[in-house]
C-alpha cells in the first residue's frame, strides 16, 4: 500500500505539473494544480489535462522557464513546455461581463481563494498542492461525493458572468451522471435566455459532448427541463425519451442525424446550417435520412446496399427501429454480409471505362457513356453480369449494340 501511494504521488502521476510547481515555489511563489484534474483525482479517474495556477504574474512565469508560449497572456495564461505542455494561469479576479461570456477586465490577485471563487462549479473550484493536500473552500469534495453539480456562490451571478456555464452544467451532469443542485437548476431556468449570447459553435460542441456521454437521455431531459432548449430551433421534446436508445458510434455527426430524424420539417439543411454543421456532417445526415426513408417503404434493395456505406446502413437500421419502431429484417451481421456481397463499392471499381466503350462502339465521347456506365453498374450490382472485362464486353454488345437499349448519341 505504501509503495502504491508513493507511485501515485503527484511527482509520479503528473511529473511535469509537479516540476512546474516546484520551480515556482523555489522562486518564492505559490502554485497549485486546479480545475478538472483535481476533480478527476478526487473521483479516482484519469485526468487528461493538468492545469496549474500561481500568484506569479505571466512575465514572472516566463522568466522561470526556457520554453513558453503566450496563448492568453492578457488573461494571465502562459503555456510552459516541458516533456508535456502545462497551462499556467495567474490568480485572477474578473470584472463585469457585459457580453455574458467574457470578462470586460481581468485583475491579477495574490489570493488563491479569490481566484477559486470566480470559477463555475464547486467541483472545479478546488486546488491541490504538490504533496496532494486538497484545498477546498466551497465544499467541492462533498458535492462530488454526493454526485451533485453546484455553482460556486450565487448561481445567478455565475451564469450571468458566463452563460455557457449553464449548458456546461447540463453536459457535466450527462458525462459524470451527477444531479444539478436545486438552486443551480432554478438559476438556469430563470436565466436560460442568456444562452443566446453564446456562439452557436460553442453550443454545438457542448451538445455533441452530451451525445457522446454515457447518460444522453438524462442530459437531453435536463436540456429541455432547464428551458435551454427553448432558445434553439428544432423539436427537442416530442421524441425526448428516444435518446435513451441513442448510440453515436464514435461519430458526432450521428447525433445530428438522430436529431434530424426527430424533426417534422423537411428543411433539415437549414436546421443543420443554423448549428454550423460541416458539409461532411450534412452529407452524412442526408444519407442516414435517405436510408431510413427507404426502410419505411420496405427492405433495402441491392442498390441501396451499394449506395450507402456500412456505417450509414447500421446507424440507419438502429435509428429507424428506435425512433419509428420500424421492423428491421436484418441483424447487424447480416447487414455487413449483404454489404460485403455487393461486387463493387463504387463505379470506379468497374474494370472498364469510357475509353473502352468508345473503342467498342466506335463513337465519340458524349452523354451516352454515362448512361451506359449507370446501366452497367446496376447490372453488376444485381448480378446480371460479372465485373470481368470479357463478360462486360459481351453484355455491352448484346444490350447496346445488338439489343434494345439505346444509349444517347
């Protein structure tokens, strides 16, 4: 047990952060690990990012380390480059937030407590010394033990300072499976309209983090019950319970596909444009919606299996079943087998091209080539001809030279 404790000490657990703190302390400054790393340490889970706070000013920090990067020096933040990158921020207090997002002015302070009291939630407002002594002015550890998200101090003040914190509270609830403290939830319900001051790009990120959590339905119910959803287009309520069946399959675009399937409007593209979805995301959603619409009419054809990739087929089958209770006549393995059985994955797999067709027909290039290749693709997919040069040539002469099919001139 003693050996485990020693190996789990900060100098072994977060060696770069420990080194930063040690150098700052040796220079006469205070320094602590803060934020999510402390929260995760208390929860006994791995911390992805380790941030340090100090009473040293940014310029004093820069003088102590050989390699630094100014990433937010006006707000007191400097990146210190060791074997890893450590974000070091000066103790600070913040002025008014006229845009409900960023402080109008940042003041450097020398008090750790003053720095921590400006933070969003008690679980994120703790500090850790290099010997792992916890500094907890606001009851963050107890809130973690009670699996509760509670704003530091007055929640209305915290959310008026930065409106994004309201959506972050919902996201943390979904990620950590924590409840919202009564006062914190009521403050969000009162101030929900302030979320309109937050860029839609930031909102999109937080929604996607909810969709990639283990408690998506909980997060979406809170998004609606907190009234935050009232500020954004789309039907968030009709299918709210369906989020319990959601799986994002390691692709955030699937959250937008699931959401789009819940919408009564056919103008999904405008909705996705509002949420700043990328062209790739919009194309993925379009394919999922198209595949689901085909399932509503009956089993997929071989051409459908050719048209859609494996992810779209699997996602569409599960979403169609969970949202619309459509009977899916295939298992996941059968979908993969049927997709694999399609002899080509795209027209580029066909062993002949337009030049071959022109040589065989002795005719110049024109729209007829595209028509022939489309017919050939369908024939190959349906097993009417194998994707072999000799068979394709025989098919071409039979169907287009001597047959009834007449391609365009």
